[in-house]
């Protein structure tokens, strides 16, 4: 075997939230994702019955899964670990739903979650996300100083819009983002600008932002290859969310076809991986 690249589609991103009121069923969404050639789905791992139903749908189609959970205490993580163990997944994503003001408070939670994560046989990652423990780029870098082995799930859109980087992005800010990427073990895919967390990647005026994120992901994929085992797999989740993440027009509906853009993002990510995987793995200089 060799290192593999897996592209998942977010079930949250499958929500239409259209003014016509129509929503596809879970069965239709899972089938649609499988028929489009995705490797898996991303879904909440907080309700046993819901995750069981999803497992029964994805297993016959060969789909893997990312589970998401939102603990506010150490013990809050345990139910998600039990659900994930029972039904299986590729990795569990923690959005720490708590906002401590000090690193000391954070590491007490992170260490507790790490102790629980050591009891399961799948990876558990901490997502970079606004309005969570990791809401701020600089604060998260301080967390990495305190816990250098902390494994992140990089949703870097939040840091571009949160810090409102000027254009062109300075080398100083690129260096800060590379520190996040060097600690990221999976990725959520969306493109932000300095004002919006999710912009339309098919719009030509947004090309500069798309290229910026492609460059960051290229770096992150290459970094992961150096750190991961020879038979490990890297998951990239297309997570183009519905409104209010998606920009809407006067009619209250998306300005683009988010499903079509998800397919576009999937193809771009796979091409990035192919380019990175074609190069020899270069270890960081000592």
C-alpha cells in the first residue's frame, strides 16, 4: 500500500435551504454522493440512531465517514467516541464548544480529550473554527506552543476571514498559516476572502482567493506526507455550506450551484494531491 487521498462530501453542505422548500432525503443525498465518486461523507456523530442510520446507508456504497462532535467538557467527548467505535469512521473531528481565555484552561481540556482518544483505534482531531476554543489564529498558535503534538483538522477559511489578512498576504501571515498546516492531519475545504468565510469558487473575480487556498492546501498536503505513515490516508472534506455560509442573492437563494462547486473543489483537491504525490517526499531541514 501507499499513502492515499480521500475526498468526503459534507452532509451539511447537501442542505439546499432553497426558497422552494424542497430538501432531498438522507438516502438521496448519500446515493448522490456515492454516485459522484466521493470517498465518504462528513456528518455529526452525536446521536446514535442518526449515525446508525447513516452507517446502514453508506456501508453498501463503500463510503467512509468523518464524524463531528462539539464537546464543552472532557466527559462530553465520551458518547461520540462510543458511537464512532460502534459504527466506524475514518476520523473524529472535535469542534471544542468552549471559549477559555487562558491557555491553562485549554490544555486541561485538550489533555483530557487526548486521554480518552488514546482508548480508540481511530484518529481524533481538533478543528480550527470560529467561536470555538480555536477561534483565533494567534491563540491557537499559543496552544501549539503548549502542546506541540496537538493534531488539528485545518479549516483555514476561518483564519483568513477572522484575521482579515490584507492582499497580498504578507510573508509573516503565510508563515503563521504554515504552522497551522504543519499540524493539520485532515482538512475542510472552502475558500474565504478577507471579508467572507465562503465565496463562490466558480466566479472569476474570486480566482485570486481560490489560488491562495490551493497554494495553502498544496503546502499542507506535502507537509502531511512527510509526517504520516506510508499506509496512512489523508481526508479532505468539501464543506461548501448552505446559507448563511453561502452568499445569497435578492431572492434568498444561493448565487451558484453549490453541488457543482463541490464537484469542482473535489477535482481541484485531487489534482493537487496528484501533483504533490508525484514528487519525492522532502523532509524538513534540521
